[in-house]
């Protein structure tokens, strides 16, 4: 799920993007790794979305089911999750029960 970096002006998103709460989103429907999804967003002049509320998450989940990558990971330090803006301790976390669990020692990106 990609999100345009700038807030929408005059209520209009570029073609093929969907507006919600002053932001423009683009759903990437093909299966990609976290790294490839991030690169795809960058090529589109966007960043991977990071839901900041339950309302935003609900909106994103209506666009893409059942899962999508978000721009959070613990690649720098195991167990310390950071998002695109560099914020530590992701404030809005709607993880599934017992997640993230680092299954197999190789889960470092959030979806």
C-alpha cells in the first residue's frame, strides 16, 4: 500500500490514487516482498503507508485484503520497530495476537 508524501491540495488526488483524510493512496495488488513493495512506492513518488488509527486501517483493509505491507520494520535492531519517519516504538499497533513473533528468526517487516 503506497501513500503520496504530500497532503492533497484542493481535494484532488492524481489519477489512479484514492483519497482518504487528505492523503492519496495506491493499492499494489500483485504479491511483492517488503523490499520490492517499498521500491515500487518510491518509484511512484510515494512511501509505504503506516496506519495511524483504526479508521485509517479499516480504510486500507477495504482496498486490499487480506494483508498488505506497511512501512515498519525491526531491521536495525531486533524487537525495536521503526516506521518511515524514524519514530521508535510504533504508537498505533493493531498486531494480530502474539505478533510479531519473528517466526523462523526471519520476520522483520510489518504487514
